[in-house]
């Protein structure tokens, strides 16, 4: 369990102290920036109960690995954000 301090940089991350997010989404999960965001969330153990990986229709339905688990990519549409914190 994280203590809210990134020892490498000495920064406090408030999300690690205050709450666990119910559902988060990564838009553009298969792109360059989305890949980096996924890496950062995993490294920093960002607290969430559910996660959605969103990308273009070409990627929708394909598997994606995150933090040792496999998820299915969903198509990025306005409705894809329903229920996301």
C-alpha cells in the first residue's frame, strides 16, 4: 500500500490519501500518450475499482494488458464515459 509519497521525486500524491475512484477511463489507450498514462497509473498504483480502456473503432474489442490483468478495449464514444469518475 502506498503512503502517498513518491520516494523518487519526494512528491505527495493527494489521490493516494483521500479516495479510491470507482471507475476511471483512459482515452486513447492504445496510442503513445495513452500507453504512457497506463504505465504511470500502474507504477504509482493509482487507486480505482474499475478501469475502462477507450480507443478508436479499429482497436475496440482487442485485448490490452494492464497491471497483470487483461482487459478489452472499448470504442471511444461520448457514451463510453457514462459512469466514469
